[in-house]
C-alpha cells in the first residue's frame, strides 16, 4: 500500500470520482456458472462442446444453490452456457438473487420484462458473412438477428472476438464496430486463442498487433462506446502485467478449492478466494471459468484478464500512471456490469480513454493491402462462445 501517494492521486477529481463510485458499489464476491448444457448453435470448433462441458446437466435444485451461495456471501454471478437465453426461468431465479452478467449468442432476445437492469454481453465474431459461416452453419444470420434483438437496448454490449489475423480484414472489423454502435450498443473486445492449431490468421502466436490497432482506431473514433482501454488490450494480448506473465500460476480466476489448483493457491500470487466456476450441474466445479484443463498459453479471455488486473492493486502503486491503469480497469468492469451509475459512467468513459491511450498506437489507419487474406471456410475454435468467459 502507498496511502500517502494514493491520497495524493485521488485529489485528481477524475480519479477521485472513479474511486468513489467503486467504493460506493462495494466489493464483488463473484462466481461463474453454466446455466444450461444446451445451445441453439454449433459454432465451428466450440470448445464448450469440444471439452465435454455439456456432459454436466442441470440436475441440482436451483433455489437450494442460490441459498447456499447467498449464505457464502456471493453477490455477483457471471452466467455462461450453453446458451442462457434458452433457460430464462433459471436465469430469472439468479437475477432476483444476485447481480449478474450474462453472455449470449443473441439469437433469442432476453426480454426486458423481468430483466430490466441485466448486463448482456452479445457475442460477435465478424460481419454477417463471417458469423453465418462460422456460427450459423452457413444458413443462420447470427449477427443480423442479434442486431435486431438488441437494437437500442442499453443493457446489451457486444463482445467482439478478434483473431490475430484481424489485419486480414480491417474494414470488416471497423464495419462491425460501426454496426454495433449504430445499433445503440457499446463494444468490448476479446482475443482468439488458436487451441486447435489451425494456424494462419487464427494463430495467436502471430501476436495481436493488428487487432490492437483496430481497437485503437475504434477508441479514437468512438471513445463514448468502447469498453476496453488501450492498456487492458495490451495486457490481454501480450499476457504481460509488469514483470508477470499470464498463465495458471498468475491467473486470479481459479476455483481455489478445486484439486487442480492445489499448488496454485500456495504460490503466493493473488487470487480470488471466494470465486468458483460451477459446471451446469451446479454441484461440481472446474479449474477455472474458461476450461477444464486447457493450455493456458492459448487463453486470451478478457473477462479473466480484468480480474488479473483488479486482483493486483499493489503492483499498480508505483506511480499515478500505473494507478490510473488499475483504477480505470476496475471501474470499467463495474461500469460494464452496471454496478455504478450508468449515466455518469457514460459521461466519464471518453476521459477514461483519454488517460489510457497507447501513444504509439494512436492515429492508426487500416492498411490498404492486408498482409494476408482470411480463409473463412476454415473451421476454428470458439473464442468467446456467447461469453466473456468462453
Ligand atoms: S485457461 Fe485461462 S482462465 Fe483458466 S487457469 Fe488458464 S489462464 Fe486462467
Ligand atoms: S460457442 Fe457459444 S453460442 Fe456457439 S455453440 Fe458454443 S456455446 Fe453455443
């Protein structure tokens, strides 16, 4: 802790407002769960199904589960899938008990009635053609239908998964972002990890420089609508937080009492002691939100990186610049999840970007001649499911 310096930094009225908003909202005691084992899509390479996560079916009494978690102190639930919109009655039970964030593929609208203040992350992988090929089996216009379902819906934000090969179709990226914003929604980004070694534009080992440039363009054009800062994009895409490298040994989004994490919880690195990732049976847990035993080198999940930053405040107390990075990231998580005043948040968001821009990436333009052309007929593995954590 650096209380004197912290006090001095918080004299900055803007930082003071962000900090105050978080303090008023209070600490998050979070879990993640699969609401259902079923989905109305079979996206190419979806690892929810590939990893057998659908083998656990919802057998537990949901009311009893809610009572247990409330007793444990849980106040926030990230709901993933399968597809949560197919289990609205169960979703409603959770919504009435906790603050939620839900991830959906957008095909079926989660109604406003009964879910008035629900943050909804709607996944998108590309424009209509890309989404139809990769997610809609060549027939279903997933993106177009999701746009219609969430037009003008302030609960919804888009969760756009970018491949390392985003440079192969920069105008598609810019166009998708514009469509989402024109639809009246904000945009968060995810990064695709090539868990099936498809290579080419899907290969995360190429690095995400072009994807980050696309994000930077989006921030520059739409600072009021982009929910990821330059700094967070850098952390997720490089797997670096100061001297630390991303991976199981550092990850904060683990289930602490799961046997796979026995050594992890002893290594001294911060983790969320409350967190658990529940399978759809709501009785068994898994190692982490994202997978059962996935290779962490392919994990570029933004939701988990939010928690990596948020769980490491002390690493950010060396300068006002670093503290600003921690505070803006934490505040953004609260803002995305509607835990702070959303109208005030909307006014603060452009200044968050102004203070966290990466100068070397500012003023980027999409390349006229992309370095390679995407092959949309390849099968690939689902980066984001419907989900921030998938
Ligand atoms: S796969 Fe990702 S979320 Fe899971 S332990 Fe590894 S780094 Fe953490
Ligand atoms: S990636 Fe998500 S939307 Fe697609 S099949 Fe898997 S669970 Fe369903």
